[in-house]
C-alpha cells in the first residue's frame, strides 16, 4: 500500500528544532516533503507575498525526506508546494511544531496555524502543532507518540472539508501528560501596550509589550485543558460568518 504523502511546513523557519522533530516523527508515517520559510515568520498570520517575487531551493538537512526552503510566508509555502513542488496533492499537511502556544486568540496571529488553514482552503486535511515552550532547546520528543497518533487518526478518519485541527501541547514530561481533550477556543486576548523609547538620534520608537488575559474558565476551553495537563485539540474553520446573527442583522438592515 502506498505510503501517505505528508507536506510539512512551519513559521519558525526550516532549520528550527520544532520542524526538524516533526519531520522525523512524520518520516515514520509516510513520504515527507518539507516546504518551509527560509527565515522566522512568527506572527505573520495569513499573510501572502504579492509585491515582491518568491523563490525556493532544495536543501539537504537530515533524513530521507526532501526539504525545500522558501523565501515567503507559511501560507506562501503551502501555495508553492501545491502548485510547483509536490508530485501530487498531499494526503495531509502538518505545520509546526511551533515554539510557543497557539491556543485561544493566538490562532488568528499564528503563521503555523495559517499554513494549516490554507491547506483547509484547498480541502486538504491539516493540523497545526504547538508546544508551550519558546526555548530553542525545547524537548519535542515528550509528545512524539501523541503527535503521531493524532496524525494517524486524522488520516484514517477524514475530517469534513474546510476543518483543520489546532493542537497545543503542554510543557510536560510524557508521563505527566494526562491525555488529549477536544476543546473550544478560549475567550482570551492580549492586553497590549507600546513601550516608548528614544534612540541616540532623538527619534521615538516602540516595543510591543503586554500580557495574556484569559477570561474563560469553562472546562471545555483549550486554556483550561492545557493548564490541567492535557493536550488540547480545537477544530478550526476559515468560514468566519457569524451565522447566529444573520437573521437579526437582516432585520436591522431592512430599509423597506
């Protein structure tokens, strides 16, 4: 039986430890092709390159897979892979493993998740993986079996078109992880401010600062699951329509 074709990408860059670990995990499941940014692209969301050119080149890093370094964003990488690089449509797209959380509101800023969502736009199964550890020396192997099982189950049980998975993993040892929970996106946001400074030439500049404000204590929220030692899985879709408000809005906007 033909092994599944797995496209791997990320937003931390093709040499980041997170993606190198993910590639090694996926090599045990299928035929892997990596198309990832040539430099860090964190926080780029669903950005695409439209005002400059794109390029890619094959690089040789580790393992039996093919690796391609792309000059664009994570979404560019998925688009380029589907149009120019892959021999056929992949059976699944996996993005990550991100250095740091993409739970709750972070999903809308995340390049990791935007790559997965772009695959969903193309009606491909896709998963974004994130570990709650920003360290370059983070130990991604603690969640290896969970990551592989989530990918295998997704391959064996196709999701409805347009739905992708946002998987966040707590920073815990394998034996400390309590399991996996399917969750909703927690109601939370960043309370942000800009720290004003002055450079030696007297010109003002700003650093973005702030803190994460979790306003959701419900038991089915991803932040709650993570805080309690569980891996969270949130099904995500790119249709942002607020269906529950459509009828009310129609009445409000009735000009007859």
